[in-house]
C-alpha cells in the first residue's frame, strides 16, 4: 500500500575534505550561502513538501548543526526586545520542526549513513536529501518526485544529464525512457570512468526510497572508495522491484565543490530581496573591470 512520505534523511557526517581548511572543525553543512547554512536549504525544501520528521545523520565536529536547529532562548528574547519580529519569526520557524539526530560513528559511506536511520524510519517510505546538492528553491523537484512515487509506488531517484568529463563524480544509471522525464532504471554504477559509464544520466542528491532498501543495505559490501555505497544497494534492490529515475531539468548547484558553491552564492544572492539590487550593481562593476582587463 502506498504510504505518505513523512520522514526525510539528511546525511551530514562526511568529512568535507573538498572544503578544507574551512571544514577542519566545523561542518561543511553549516557553510553559509548568503544568510543561511547550506543544510537549511534542504530542510526548507523538504518542509515545503510536507515532510514532518527530519533525521540528520551527524558525526564528529557536527554539533553546530544541532545547535542551529535548536531553540535559542537568549537570542529570541533579545530579538523580541529589539522588536525584530521578522527575524524572530524566521528563526523560531525552524525550531518548530521535528528533528532527530543519529551519530554515524565512522565515515563508512552514504549507504552506511542511510542504514543508521533504519530504527527511526521503520517501515515507511522516506526521502533522502544530500544538502550539498542545492536545488533552486523556485523548482519543485522533490514534490515532483513524491508525486511520481505516489503514481508508481516505487522508489524514485533524481537524475541530471551531466558532461561525460564529470561523470566519474556521480552514481550513473542506465534506463528505459518511459515518459517525458521518467526512466525505468535497468542498471546503476557508482562513479564509473567515462569509458565505462552506461549513460550521461547522473544520480543527484534527492531520493524517494522504500524501507526494503534497509535489508539490502545490511548485506552490501564495501564498494567504490572503500565505502558502503547507496548506489550498490539500489543495484541490489533492482533485482526485487522496479526503480525509476526522474530527470531534473532545473538548476542544481554542487555546493560541495568550491566552484559550485560560489555559483550557488551568486545566483541565490541575486534572488535574495535583501541584497539582490546592491549585489547586481556590484557584479556589473566587477564584470566591467574584468572585461576591460582582457
Ligand atoms: C553521492 C552518491 C552518488 C551521487 C552523488 C550526488 O556521492 O554516492 O551516487 O551521484 O552523491 O551528489 P558523493 O557526492 O557523496 O561522493
């Protein structure tokens, strides 16, 4: 029977090596994009789709994430006294959400991180959001995936067409196109070399999964990069049930990468009414300076 998606998992235990030294003692997920930490974009995206329980997988040096989503009595009182109603509302909206934290004791990979959430998810379908994949807040990717899950009653994975030069950074699928943006997946490979990639359709960090994936994850061996890979578990699940891919054509930022992070900051700052006008003027100034220097 089809069940409502009420829970979402946010893996956040990674070491953030691509952002060292910034991430030596602070979580990558807390790096700010304009005025919000990276992970807040994913939390707000899930909340807008009716998710009620937010399960964050944390690890060493990740306590700032818990503090960020907790109530902050002194700060809230001081905002109240200062009459900063808007800011107060924005801050207290977050801590009304229902968070659970699970500590992944060793960085054994994405598959292992998801497996750690098994006792919280129990027997329900759930979403997974990788917070360093930032989806343009004006797009409805997760909601479209939930709708597709309801229609097909099968797991749905977000896909994006990427350049073959970048394919080795992703899980990659092979599939049969069944609709405008829908693929029935026939194979999945984690981070293949370009010459071995079955297509240019990369898995991006949004998944709607069913709880039977936990049984498969329990038996998955260490794969690519010596880690327990979610992609390998999905490969195993494919033998038991159909899995679908949803091709996303909107804007995604790989904010776990320095260049992707900078692009996210620029685009999201241009959309942010608090800074957009001033920032646009500044960008024009910079662009003019660059142009005149080449
Ligand atoms: C993870 C997954 C990979 C997926 C990617 C999307 O890799 O293992 O299949 O394509 O996220 O961002 P990571 O980027 O954590 O190495």
